[in-house]
C-alpha cells in the first residue's frame, strides 16, 4: 500500500508539472531521475544505464516474438504494464512519459533488488522477469557466484546484464 501511495503522489506531481502524460516535452527527466533515485534507493546511474541499454524513447514500441511489445523510454513489456493497471499505471504513461517510465523502473528494480538481495539479479529480472530469475535460482539452490551460471535467456546473461553493469559503472564514474 505504501508503494501505491508513493506512486499516486508521484503521478499527481507529474500531472501538475507536465499538464498531461502526453506532454512529454514538458517533463524534466533529470528531476524525475533524481526523485526516483531518492524515493526507491536505486542509483541514478543504474537507471541511466538501463535507459541506454534498452534504447527506448517516448512513443517507441518494439515487438517481441511472443506477441507482446516493449514500450517507451524504459521499454516496459506490455504484459507488465497490463499487470500494473491495478495501480493506475496506463500504457500511455509508460509509452510516452520519461518521468513515469523512470519512476516505475525504479520501483521494479528496487523491489527485485529487495527480493533477490543482488543488483545483478535485479537487472536480470528487469529484462527477463522475476519469475525466470526465481526459477533459475531455485535450480542452483538459491546461490550463484556469477550471472552466467543462471539458466535464464542467454541474451540476458551474456549481453544485457554485462552491458547494463558496464554502463552503470561508466555513468557513476562521470558523476551526476
């Protein structure tokens, strides 16, 4: 419930400052990134790293083989967005608003990091889902030394997580 209240408060602030979610050009992504990092305890450089690796922009859609699609700046999957509807998150928020996209990405990363107690696993879960990471961890007795040991999609293991970690380090070294 606390998360829902935070999200509703954030939506209210964004609606006041931006006028509407479709007015993405009126948003201040840097302020949203800083706010998200503070609220969820997710390093701002990690959020930027995921944004870079995902390669999304407001309004973009990328279709997947399973007939779902990834949308917007942080490339949220349409099935995930449908699950978030119970919290008031709509597709237009995730597709067009950098602020909403950063904020929900921060929430997703924070909840996965809390669940798995490992940022590498949270990053993997952002890409392939908590369920895939949970099943892979169960097969390994709940412990890993390296992400490459997990039975998750090969691209997540060999490309996505290493790319995000490298970009995270690069952004963090540059400072904010």
